[in-house]
C-alpha cells in the first residue's frame, strides 16, 4: 500500500531522516515509535508532502508521491491528523466534516451558483458520508456543537472523523492519544480497530503510548536519530535490545 524508499531530509545541515526504508501492507495497522526527535512526525510530513525529500522516493500503491503537489495528496488517498488539533474551531462538527469532503467535489462554479441537480446530489452524498462517520465514531451528541467549545478528547475524535470523510486508503495518525486520559485512550484503540477492520483502511500511526501500540498494531517500526532501528511485531520491538537502549540512553 505504501512504500518509503531511502527517504532523506535535512534541516540546516542536520539529518532529520536518513535513508529510511519501510513498507506498509494493505489493511495493516503500522506504528512508528522512537524517542523525541527521532524523526517520526517528519516522516508523516514527507508522506503528506508538507516537506520535500532531499533524496529517496515514496510510493502509494506503486505510484510515486514525491512529485505530487501537496493539495493533491488527499485525492490520491492519504489523510492525516496532527499532534495538535487543526480544526475549524468556530464551526460545528458537521460543518468541519462537510468542509473536508470538498476535496472530492466535481461540480463547476456555475453549477453551484445555479444549485443544479448535480450539485444537490453531490451535497446529499457529502451529508450522508458525514453522518456515517458520525455514527461510526459515536459523535451524534456533538453533531451541531461548535468545535471550540468541546472537550479536548472529543475534538481529537472529530479530527479523526474529518480525516475519514476524505475517504482515505491510508490514514496517518500523528500521536492520536496525546492529551487523552486512560479511558479516552482505551476508546481510541477500539475506534482504530474498527476503522481498520470494518472500513478496510490502512493505518499508519506515530505514537508514544506503548500500550496503545501493542493493542492495535500489526507491526512496529522503531526509529532513532532519523534512522531505521528495528522492525517487527509489538512484542519483538518491546524486547529488542537496540530499542531499549535508544529509550534508556545507556548500556545498563
């Protein structure tokens, strides 16, 4: 589904990611872990084309993403969330979900000005998709709430809902449990499993909470200092000596 081939990027002479390669299989939950500064979120920014590669390539279903304009990445099937919520906080949950789907609009300006039947059919499809996602993530009671007035945990779920409205093939979750309490994190694990199993969406997740990683991941990639460290099942990575040393920072 997704292949990163010798990806490299530097900032001011510092290698944030160096010759990193890995593959994510269809319908897999694949997690990236590592200490702070390991380059995990930078990998997400490379995949979503926020950053340009210095060298290397990234492929989605065999098609190279490296030269795709950033605004076209979502149309290719890649959606993401961010560490900090990036929602329209003055709008309702429903409006946020409808805005997300504009990436798939196929009508012209004139058709929309005249509100022709094709526009009405498209708007209905967008509304139906938003309601399906609201039902999936059990956000019904927040449907018409202003996002800025909602609890932090609920806002994190709205951001995932907005990403799902893009109808992605690959969903990038950047530290989705950040700021959540244990109960909210437990709920999140169920949503990730549902998204992967019921919707068939491939999930690529950057996460610090190892309990969440172990619960939902099929495979885990460990990074340190922008480089590949280890790849395996959650249990294999947890017991990997190099991974332990990278987190502990000593030879004890």
